[in-house]
C-alpha cells in the first residue's frame, strides 16, 4: 500500500516539493494571480525560482576627519553618564546568585521566518508564518508530490477579496478563510487525492479558528487553466454553492 503524507510549505525544502502544473504554461511556484489583484499571473516564470537578488551594498559615507574610527579605542569622557547596559547593582545579593527570572515578563518564542533571498513565491507563502501559519500544503504519495493546495486568510489574497466584493449577499462576518488553489498532477488524477488534501486543509483551518472557508472556481475554463477547480469538484468535499454566478460562482463550507 502506498504511503500518503501531507506536508506544510514552510521553508525552501518543502517549497521544493511543490509539484509542476499539468499545463507547463502555468506554474504554482511562480503564480501570484491571487496575491496581486491588478497584475497577478499564473504564468510559468523561471526567474522566480531563483533566489532573490541580494540588496546592493550601501555607498560608503563621506569621511569625517573629526569622527572616531570604528577600530579606535573610545576616548574616556569624564562628564558622560555611566553606561547601564549591565545588570543593576544589588547590595544584598551574593556573588554566587544568578539573576532571577521574571515570571511576569512575556516570553518571546522564536518565530519562523523566510530568508530575504528566498524565491519570490516562497516569500509570498511565508508572509503569515509567524501569526497565521502555513499558506500551502503538498500531498505526497511514497514521497512523490501528487497534489498541491494554497489557502489562507482572505486578507492575504486581494483578488479573492475583490471577487467577493461583487456579491453583497455573502456573509460579512465572520470573514472566511479561502482556498485559492487545488491541483493534482496528471499521474495522480481520479484517485481522490485532491479531496483528501482539501479535507486536511479544512481541518487545519477549523483548528486555527475559522468558522467557514470559501473557494472561487471559474466556469468554462479548461481544467488545467483554472486554479480553483470546478463547482462540481467542491460539492464532493462538503461545499455548497453560495453564489451561483454563470462565470465566477462562490462555494462555501461551514467549519465546526
């Protein structure tokens, strides 16, 4: 029996698992269609897969003949206030005592971050890691990528917000999470992997506190040219048609 595993895209290693699109003219790894409502594209852009260019070095500042060089020893100033970088003096403390922890000070856990020179799409997927969590998942079959899903809060996808604004009948609160992309490789089609992945995404979103999730399929588009599948697909995974538009319907699933 094949081993199925679903992983979150949170770093360059998991980003490298994102499978190719069935149509080579498109690429999940360089798509910003949902993130950029005005100029976003689904097109394959190989340059996006390269690390981002490092920022240009800053120009050296003009030499100040009166400034102290960084390598020089600082000059003592008898009128300067003493530095307070060290711990304050406690006359009652023992020399062997260690500084006490402050139980009332908030802890600051290390938050995951995407490197500044990471591929551009990975940077987009990593925008919410510190607060929201991952924005994408990959389903693996025997460690080979078979399906991909992109999702997140509505605020992360301006095109979804713009499309949703066309339909005032949609609930205004609480705002839903959205699934912007669901795709399966040609070799893994018709085996239920996309349905399994959507189920995992919905469970994850419910665990993050969302009450509902929406998707925005496109009617009439070729199957491999639409990122959000068809309305019929969403009906198989517990969604209902919230807006039955002839071109851009909205499907919605309540989470609980």
